[in-house]
């Protein structure tokens, strides 16, 4: 499914538009004009290597969030017991 980038010649708004066989002619979402310039955009590529790299980054991000949550819970437990001594 191709996604094209456009710039409205009337108001200057830039936007992306998903083009399907059934899609109407694109128009500016801001001013509803159809005087548009199609912009050159980078293509998206995916391979087994890029998918594995993206998955590794996502796993690392989740692990970092989990570690931070555990540290916060640990600190909270220490604060709780320091505020309420058993003596």
C-alpha cells in the first residue's frame, strides 16, 4: 500500500495520503483544496536483519522499563519501612 506525501500549494500544509485503488483524489485536510504537489519521500525497506535489529531494540527498551519499575518499587518499599519502624 503506497503512502504518498503531498504539500498543498494553497496553504502549504504537508501531509501523507494512503493510496488504494478505491481512494478518491487526495485533497488537503486543512483547506480541502486539490492543488497539491507530490513530494519525494524515502522508501521504507524491511529485511530479516532490520526486523531482528528492531526487535532487539524493542526488547532492550522493555527490559530497561522493567528494571526502572523494579528499582522504583524497591525504593518505595525502603521508604515505607523507614517511615514505619517496628520498635
